[in-house]
């Protein structure tokens, strides 16, 4: 019975790791965080091994055997006998079960004898024009090589003289060829040579560069990322033409081998921050990963914090701008969003358009957004608190109007607002999931019909419809989708707290919410910086934006190598020229 209860607890309860390594952003490279002293733990007495534990140990043993087998396959070298290589390739790819795998066998013309060879690729993932013109044609028609001589000389001669393709690597392990072929490349094997050629011949169809869908601006670049990682890195390099821009390549997923890149400016970004990001990317142990949304969940510091700790953007210009501030960007193949880290709460409230309009306009936008955040998060809770507990805060005429409108409503106000908020979320989710132009139409018509019918049936009061509508409009004004989603969740928490204790409950919720945000970190940077803890920059370009010619420093909470990004006088034309 005890084992059964323990199994149920293990299945339903989430277990935090016993020791969590806390990353601290170092200001100096020589400064190292002190390791925490481990307390001596008493050894627990051994318990009788249960059936569940035996089954778990057997599964772990099988997984270990699979991993050992996969490691052995990775260490298999390329044989001089081309038949052995061909048989191994057919075994790995389950030929003839795989119908889209192409193995093209041919002969290389030589002076004294011909060399057998074959090329392997996936149909639809490789560019057949490149393979035909840059690999097969030179080898089959223009070779006439001398086989006699050293083997390495022959391998180098074929690579340097007979394969004009611009991206060719000589490899010694079959696993390298398999990785290249799985990603749209091709592998070339030649008899008598214990090396193979991995050729980058990607040619799959992908979406072209288009306008952004989630971060729309009126004034500014109109390009967005695509699902091709190299297209995205080229968009960054086209915008940020700096020789110190580093693009480090990684592969995530033991089986998916999804490529991703870490981008940063070498002479600006903090070294400890780059090392931490590199460490987290290299230590993700998962079989498959396909999108940057999944990668974000593996990289973030706190899983249960409502606010996102990594910024996802589909705009190359915004990504380049944040990289120049000393932040890092991660691009992933198959995802049109870049991940930016570290971030603060202010970054989530900023829009890409803030940098492209004059600072009075952008300050107006930011003030409107702050008001929208407050309305989206607290307006329903304030309505419940005032109508249930704090009647003295409402003018008498308005109080009489509210009570008259609610006279025929049989439900309490908290039940009304919960029903309407749930109905609003239902309409919004249905409008997103329905494809094409029907979605917005459904949202507008559904909200009108539902609100009018609810008021006519005396289920809710008319003023409650206004409160829910203003709350929804406020949530749409939040520029970051993930942050708006967190406000949608926390809104229900504040409604319940207001129903329980009025303004006291709302104050308690704000207090706990503030503690969570102040204690949170994003890659070693306090989430509420520069407000909490307060830094020397204060609120410069965080709450309100200063003129662009006055933005002389990068955020000091990043501890970048070069704090100054422009001179004190950037508009030199304002200075009078000195007379000679």
C-alpha cells in the first residue's frame, strides 16, 4: 500500500531537483561565483525494492544500452571497400523501406582504371541541379585522374580539382555523412579511399521573406524571419554589418539534431553571459525538439513565473538592435522567431516602433501601454472590490445606476464577471483557431450577439459588458503576446482575491506578484532591473524614452565590455565650426 501511494505521488507531483545551480552574471572575468557548501546528509536506510522500482531500473538499463549502441554507431569509420560502406548505409536507412532515399552509383574515369563511387541524398531535400552540375558531371566526364600514388593525395586531388561545389568537407566517420544527408545534404563515397565527402546541397522549398504578422509597425522595416535558419542569419548580417558579430552553431536533440545558432557581438557581450548561454544549449538532453517555443522552455530560469524570461521576436531589425545592446540571440531552424536573452520587464513592454518615431510619440505610446496593462490586469478586480466592499468610492448617482442595472440579475457580481471573462476568452480562442477572415468576423459578431443576449436575458448587467470589453482591449494593447497571456491568467487571480477581501486582497496579490517579479532573474539579470534593484541608469529609456541623440550608454545591468555606444555629442552639426 505504501509503494502504491508513493507511486501515485511520484506520478502526479512535480519534483524540483535537489540542487539547482544559480547563475550569477559576473562583472569581471576573473571573478568566479563561490560554490555553495554541501551539507552532510544522513544516509537513508535501504528499503525493499518494489516492482515499480525494478521496472524503472530495467527501463533505465535498456535506455543505457540504446545510448551505448548509438555511440558505437557514431564511432564507425569509413572503409576503403565501397561495398562495405554501401551495405552500412542501406542498413542505417532501412533500404528498401525508405522510398525517398536516392543512392546513385557511378564510375569515375581514371587513366589506368575506373573507380566505383556512389552518392546518397534524400529526394526533395537536395538541389538536383547542384548535384548534377557540380558533383556528378565533373567526376563522370572531366576527371581522368591517376589512381597510382598515395591515398591522401588522391582524396585531396578529388576534393580540390574535381568537385567544384563551394561547400565540401572530407570526413572520416559515417555519422558525419548521415547528419549531412538528414539535413538536406549529400554524401559521396569513392572506392579505395577511407574518407567521404559531405556536400551541402540543400534545396528544399521554404517560405520567402514576408511582412511580420505579430509585430506590425507602421514606420520601420517590413521584413520578418522565416523557417530557414541561414536565411535568418543573413537577415541579421544584412542589418548588422559588424565583423565582431559571432554566429556559433549548435545541434539540439539527440535524434532530431535540430540546428540552432547563438548570435552576439564579441567585443560587447559579457563573457560569462555567453558562457552560460552556451552551457545551457549544450546541456539540453532531449530526443526531439522542433521549435523555438520548446527551446525557450528548456532555457528559461523559472518555469512557474507567469511572465516570460526570454523575448521571442520575428523582426530582424529588433533582434539586431538588442544584440548591439549586449544581449544574445538564438535562432533555430524551423522557427521564424528569435529568442533574446537576458530581458527585463521593460523590454516586454517596448514595441519595435518606439525606435523609429520621435520620442514624444513613443513616450505617448508607452504611457498608453502602461495604462492598458493596468486595465487588463486590475480593472475586473477593481470592479468587484468597489461594488462588493467599497461603495463609498463610487459617486451616489453612479452607484444607484449600477444597482438599478443589476436589480434583475440573479447572480452575484463575481459570478457575472467570471462567466463573461470565460466567454470572452472562448470567443478569442475560437477566433484565432478559425482560419482566414472568418476568425475576426466570428469574434466581433459573437461578442455582440453574446453580450446583447446576456443583457436581454438579465444574466449580466450592461456595465459589466463595458468592463469586460475595456479589459479585453487593454490586453490587445500589450505588445508582447506571452506577457499578455500571463496577464490573462493573473486577471482571474485578482478577481478571486477581490471577491474574497476587496482592496486588501488586490493589495496582497500585487505584493506577492511584485515579490515574484523582483526575485526572478533572466540569465543572471534581475527581471525588474533597473527599477529593482535600482541601477545607475535609473529609468533612462525604460519607462520613458529619451531622444535618440541622448541615448549614450548601453544598459549597465548587462555588465557589457563597452558601456558607451555613442559619443556625448552625436549630432556634430549642432556645434559651431572653429575658425582656423
